[in-house]
């Protein structure tokens, strides 16, 4: 609804006088996504505040609610940060990227084939263990990820202490604690997204360990062949695991060469 | 080795078992691997690894997630809020208390709505119809408007809009914030949890409970919300039965009729409670029809397996009162009201026109109503109500205003005492009740109107949405006609039984 660009400070700390305050100058563009420089995907479990993050960054007013499955399609919006135009895509909330339901496919296809410059994975800090399942799966697909550790206010209220630095070290990608409902931490999130988008920060994502030797051998063998055919593919291991899982969509994208185009072609042109 | 190398690379690499040790050039499968060899290898490895791969993969991910979370999180003993959540859940999703709690909670919401809407409704009616309406008429007289112009503008467009606002705004302004508070608090997924088992036994998807809950707000939104259901079969069932969830446009009808006809059957202090119970009864009946029709569809036109899914019970969150008020007033109340007004204004003009264009000395509306009357009476309604449902196809919101206008104009036109003057009375509920009395309504008319309001074709927006979402004209037609057919059968049966018992 609010389409006109606005410059609104998003941290509510008393730092307004400091030059570090809102240094990137967030400018919300609403649905104006023309000529974006970077595409950012917003993934996460249902009901972790993705839509709230989306709304506060774009200035749009997507309906949010305490209700898993609120976002059934992708919502898109734009913002400007540090002089670069971003297109933000709010993906459906999913628990995993492994099964074949429509919402998981929408999210998975976007991260894999849409090749976003950054994927923000929004996690519920109060349910870290379950939320990490999705994060680990996203990290198998892309190293260009930022973890948004949301609902920190609620975690604190429950007396949970979360060591975000340790988590960042373990996961190998930036981790930013936020409380999106209160607008806290969003500037730090934007800075991290900006760093990954511009290549200032390069992730070395955690990869899931195979506990079965047979599986591990099978994956290795398949990865060997895949990297020979698609040398530049950033997620050969993940593709191998999908094939071993009998994922027909991935098999089809290999057959049709769609996967190969991903690895060779430059990043997908962003539709104006 | 080369004997095994057929033109079918898949077979060859499967039988080789291991990557070729043979270094000699191989005409067909040798050289660098291709897309086909990858797929062939994958197929072979899949057989070696076995069907448990998916489970092993999940287990690996879960184990790693647990380990990483454990390293990062420190808990200070048992967290209090967590326990509170669980103990609330233990009650609201319990086998014994789940359903009674659910019905009680919704009854409470309707009771607050019915009691609370009374006063602002009267107040609005006093201003819009008691004060402004005669003032407009005087103005038009003073300015020397021709009768047809003041009739079309004031008796048609203005009055329809004024009815919509005064009848619908107060209940909506109370009901939607309450409903949004429940949503924000996190109760609705618990409702879905409670209903899941019945949905499964009806051959439908458990997530249909969520699209149904959305349908209680707006059926078009509910139909879109069926996208969370993966299987096309179960999604169609959810779309076709979404109309049985009473929507925004129909709640006010239910609340008003229940207040006027059911609530007045008992002493005044019980009135609100009994009316609320009647509305809840209709809503529960709608849920029962959702199950029944889902069951029927999954055993006839849409046969198939029930798929499994996992439903998360989100943590309870203290509702944000101010934001909730803002969202529900702006996004829902104003939105629905605006939609109603947009449809009501032209409908008001149409109603006035059919009531005032005469053919052979009789208004057009009289022909239409007389034509529909026999059918209407057969199903315990009347021609006016049926005509109102035809006029209100674009939006259910205008059914009651249309009935009121048509009744007033009809009784006025056919010489029954009262006419348009009835509307000038100040006591809003009494005004409406007296209009209905002039139209010859009985308790049966009221009960069947409540039933028919639940069981008739969805509004045109919903039908169009079903068409778009299913991509099929056939299913959109089924979605329109199936509830209408059920509604006709049910109201007919009720009317016959009622008349048998009453006489």
C-alpha cells in the first residue's frame, strides 16, 4: 500500500546521533522492483516472522499472523540499501526442502534455479533445533546465505541464551540476531546481506555429515560424475543427494541440461 | 565387458556395477560421463543404498541440527513460558475438553458481538435513517428534484448504503478484532489440530482445517489458502467445501436474524445468549456439512488416498492489541464494508428501479417476486428473499439490506400499510422487525433464511477464484450448484416438517 519511497530509521536504539546509525540508508520501495541490482530470497519455517521481516524491509503490508502457512505464494518487494537496489522475495514457509509439496518446491526452485544473490534464512530462536534443519538444507544448496535469528525477544523472555557467534562459526555464514516485530537488528541484517551480495563476505557453509559409510561412498561417486559434467555447479553434493533420494525434478533438470545452464551462465538476469 | 555395453547406457552401467576398470576405449559409454550416465549411476546407487536413504538423510540432518543447536543454546533450567504453553495446549487440544472449549470460545465471541453491536447499531440507524434520510428527502423536495431522481438517489442508492453501514459495521467492528486476537494469540492452529482427525476420516486433508478457518473470514481467501494442500484431489475437496464456512458477508445476516427472531423467543436477559447459541449452531452445522460433503466427494467424484502432513502448534504469543485493532479494522472491517457499499449502491439503484418501473400498472419487482414466491414459500422462504439472493450474487453482504428494501418497496407498492415510512422509525431493531412482519415473516422464515444463508451458492468472487485456482469450469460450476442444491433440499425438508408439526 505504501509505495512511495520513505526513509525510516529502523533501529529504535538511542544511537540516532551516531554516524554508524543506519549507515546504509534503507529506502523502502514497496512493490517498485525495477532494475534491481541484487535478488534476495527470504526462506524459513512457517510462522517465524518472515513476513514481518519482509514488511519492515520493503514497507509493504503483507498480512502477518500467528499462523503457519500464511504465505502460500511468493511475495516480492523492493528496497534500496547502500545505493544498491534489492528485490526481496518472500518464499513460502517450509520445514524442509526435501519433499515434493508445492510450497517446498516453490522455495527450493527459487533458491536453486532462481539463484538469488543472497538467501536470508529466518530462524525462530526459541526453536533453534528444528529450525536448523531447514537452514542446513539451504546451506547445502547455496553458500550465499545469511541466517536471521529472529524472535530473539521471545527467546530472552524464556531465559534462553543463544551464542550467535558460535552459531555463525559453526554454520560458516553470517548470523544476525533480530526481533523483527520490534524492528530490532534489521540494520545489522541489511549490512550482512549487503556484504554477502557484494562479495565482501564469502560463506563456507557447514555441510551435513553422512553417518552411513555406504551413503557417503555413493554420494562421493555421484559427485565425481556430476562435477565432471557440470564443473561449475556450486552444489554438486546436494544434487547427488537429491538424485539418490529419487527426486524426479532434479533428474529432469539434468536430463534437459537446465542444471548445466545454471553452472555456466552468469547469474540469471533480473527481470525489470 | 563390451558385450554388456548395449545402446542402453542405463543397463550397461548397472551391470558393470563399478566404474569401468577397463582402460580400453569404449565406443558407447566410454569417455567423459554425460547427463545420462549420471542418471544411470544414480539409479544403480539408489538400488545399492536402498529405500532408507531418505530416512537416513533426514536423520543425519536432524542429528547435526540437534548438535549445532545444543552448542549454541544455553537454557536456564526449565523455561516457564514453555510449560505454560504446554499446559494450555493440554487443555485446548485434549480429547475431552478440546471441542467444548472451542465451541464455548466461539460462542463467547458471538455473544460479545451480539450484545455489543446493539447500541452502536441503533445509534447509527438513528443518524443515518432517522435523521439524515428525512433531511435528504426535504432537501430534494426543496430543490425541486423530480420524484424519480430523488427516489433513485435517496430511496435507492442512499438507503441501501445506509442499511449496509448501520446493519453491518457494528458487528464487524467487534467480531473481526476478536477473531484477529484469537488468530494472533495462536488459537486457530489448535482448532485445526482438533479437527484434523475428523478431516482425515472424511477423506480430506488435515490442512483443510486451515483453509476452512480462512473461509470463516472470506471464502475467496479460503479458496486461495487451499494452496497449502499438496494433493490436487484433497485441494479440490477443500475448495468445493469452503463455502460451508460462514464468511464475513454472512455473519451479520446470521447475527441479525438470530437476534431478531431467536433471541426474542426467550426472556430478554437470555436473549443475547440464545442468539449467540443459534449463530454458533449454524456455524457448527456448516462445519458438519464440510465434513459430510468432503466424505461424500472423497467416496464418489474425488476418490483417493489421504496424505499425511505435519502441523506445527506455534507458541502462544501475547496478542498485540493495538496492531490487531488496526489490522482488523483496516484490512477486514473497512475492506468488507467498502466491498459491501460498492455493491450496495448499484444494487440499491437496481432494487429501486425494479420496484418503480411498471409494466401494465404493476412494478417489475412484483412480477419477479410473484414469480419466485411459490418456490420461496415451498422452501419456507418467500419471493423477496429469493430475489434478494439473485441480486446479491456479487456479494452476500447486501442480502439483508436488499430484503429490507424490497420488502419496504413491495409492501409500499402493493398498498400494505407502512411502506417507506417504516424506515423513518428510530428504534433500529424494532424497525427491521416491523419491516419483516409487514413482509409476512414467521419463525420458519427466519430459521430457513439462516439455513439458506449458510447453504447457497458462493458469491461471484469466490466462484471466480475457484475457477482460477482449479483451472476448471466444471469444478467451478459444481462449487456453485452443489451448495445451492443442498440448501434447497434442506430448507424444503425443514419447511415441510415444520408445517407438519405446526398444523
